């Protein structure tokens, strides 16, 4: 069958249309927009009207594209921004109704981790025993063991940390130190946790892969299963943090719309490697979006 999944996060809205057979799938189309629903959002507040309008506009275009390609089922899953916002549930319900979706839901942190794990495992190579998965989003980071025995959602996100700590252009040494401290504090609960491998998925991780490969045109297949060392990550973080935003937006492999939040996202990945005492991570493009797709197709 042909199915389509939309992942509505704190930073991006993503679409995957694919032909699905059993537990495998073949991409037909991918689309990405950056409505940034989580910008400036605090628990219990309302989503910004301009962000909602951008998300609605892009979602409509994405659904139209999916139907052009013959999608028989279409689902949308929203994450941290809609979990936090007072009007998140109504907004997601209205998208589902107005666009005629088969499913439109806000998923909790544990379900987000489970779906991300399923998506990662659909393309992961090598041994997953003892491995941890990290999904760094705009408003939260999901951590889960790849055997499904444990998961945790942490309030560390690339958008929220950027807004809290990085106002300089480029950020000052003091701001970068505050960011490192905030990440270390947020990951304190993982101290002593053992992992044989860190598998990193979602936009920040995929961007690290694209940066290391110097991609001018993004190719998900080349990013999946790429090894990224702690030293390589640290070098990229140091290089980008020294650049003003206007120059960061010109770096090959870095989406211009992600340039203002990439430092915080990379700081989270670096913090995870440090707290887990690992020297390398495996980068994956596959994750939550693919997990949503597989769940929809199996329903």
C-alpha cells in the first residue's frame, strides 16, 4: 500500500510518502518545512498564530502531494510543542478534520521514543544489543534502549536551549559555557548508565552527517549508519559556533532554517557521548517519521 506520514515537531514539519510492504518501505517523496511551533513556547501557553498558520499551510500542501502520489492512508503525529501548548490538542484535531486525515494525534514522550526506535531499526545496520537511541528535537530529547526495555523524555531541545542561552551572534564564550552547563545538568540522570553504542536520529543528527559528508544536496541513504566521532562532532561545533548566523547559513550540509539552533542540538549530542563515555555515535536519518509510517501501514 502507499501511505504517508507527517511529523509535526517543535521546529519542523516533515512528510514521507512511501510504498509499504510488510515491515519494509520504499520512499516515493519527502518534504520538509520549518514552521517552528515551539518558538518562545512555555507550558500552558498558546502556540504562536504565525507558526500555526505556517504549519497549516505546509500541512495542506504536503497532504495534497501525498494524495497526488496515491496515498491510501495519511497520518499526522505531533510532539513536544503541541504537548506543551494549551491549544495543541485543538490545533491537531482541526488539522486532522480539515485535511481529512486518517489519524491526527499528539503522541507522548514514551510513544515518540517507541516510534523513533521502530524507524531507526528499519534501517540500522550492525548489532543493536546494549545500544541507546537519541532523538534530539526542537523541544525535547527522547532517549530509549533499542531493545525496547527503557525510554525517557528529557526537556532538552535545540529550539528551547537556543532561546534560553544563545543570544549573541556569534554566541559568546560565556553563552556557550552556559549551554554546556544546561546540557550537562539535563543529562545528569544518565550518569552511570552504560551503553555499547549511541544511535542518533532526527534533524540535528542528520545535519551532523550532512556536514561531515559536505553534502550540497541531502541524501538520506548516505546519512544512515554513518559513524561520527566525538572529536569530529566537537570540531564541527567549534567551527560553527565561531561563525555569525549569516555565515552559518551558507555552510554546505546545514539547512539555512536550522542554522540558528544547530549549536544547541549538537551540544546535546556531545553531552550524550560524554555522559555515556563513548567516542563515536551512529547517525541515522530514519527515525520517528518512518515509525509513524510503519504504524499507520500496519493498522
